[in-house]
C-alpha cells in the first residue's frame, strides 16, 4: 500500500485463502486466480470477515459456489484497506461480493429469467421496509442467496465493517452507513413471511430475518435480549407438541 513504485511487483507476491483452498491455507496468488477463472469472468471477487470460519460460511458465497466462481477469503484486519487500495490486477477489478448488485455474464445461466417484480411483491417489500425503518436503506429480492433467507448488502461506496473499526480504533468517526437487506424469495421463511396477515407476527418475523442477517455477518446485535424474546415467542406460537 505504501510503496506505489513497486506495487505491481508486490501484487504478484500476495497469497490468499480462497474457496478453492484446502482449509485456511493462504495458497492462492492473483495470477493463479486469473489463470483459473472462466473466460467470461469480469472481476476478481473477494470477501472480508472477522475470521476464516466466518468468511467460509458467509451466505454471500452461495451463488458463487453454484456458478463455480472462486472467491478470495480475507480475515486480517487490514485486508479491506489493502484490497481497495490495490484496485485491480491484470486488468480485472477487485470486487467485494458484499457490495452492490451481482452483474456480469458469469452469473447468467440459460435457465435464468429475471422475474418481474409484480404488485404483490412490491407491496411485500414495502411492508418489510416499514417494519425495519432506518435499520436498512432498501429491502429487495436478490440473486446472491440459494440456501439462506437473507443477507446484508453494502452500497458500492459505503465503508465496510473492517474500515469502520480501523477508523474507530484511530479515534475517527466513520461516516454513516446503512446496508440494504436482500431477501431470497425461494426460501420457506420468506415465503411464509410474505403470506403473513397478522401485523404483529409479521413485524416480529421481519425483525427476526434482519437480525439473522446481522448475525450471519458476524456482527453484534444492538439488543440480543429482544432477539431471544422474539424468537421464543414465535417458536411458542408453533404450538404445543403432541403428548
């Protein structure tokens, strides 16, 4: 980062853990990543997290696994700063998988047809947004998730969690940043939420989906006790088990 004159040479020496690595070994270079990438792949993808385990289990990786796209897994405290400073390698931009929309031919399949967001879906997303209010910038249906119900997505220009923690440790105040909530319309919980007519239960389920997404990021909840209360209430409403 601090040696721009030799940065291109130093890029080739970097080694990363990735979704193709065995365990947590940092054995993948940017050159090997590009060499193994699909011809139509438009970027070098990476994900930052607090630990190697959190990175490898992130819901953001689900669609990348389905399409066979390698993702660099980063968990050192300076990784986000490093990747944003490097910018690109061999003409391919370095892209954080937790940001923006997934675009590029590498995510297209012959079976993929973008469903039109009909009136009922738009109304459903508005209902969830009304519940979450300023906790999220936007509630949308997304293309990232295959098994998980929801995830948090940053905008392209928001500071990530690592950068915010670095600024806080340096005594600097980070600018405000509010993530979007991306929902998986095919997940049973989201389908159940969309059909919920009881407003109280809808509110509790919406908050639960959001809080699960926060936990999946490895973040702390603002009010863990309230999360437990909501979860227990919803579990109790499932009914008493048969004798």
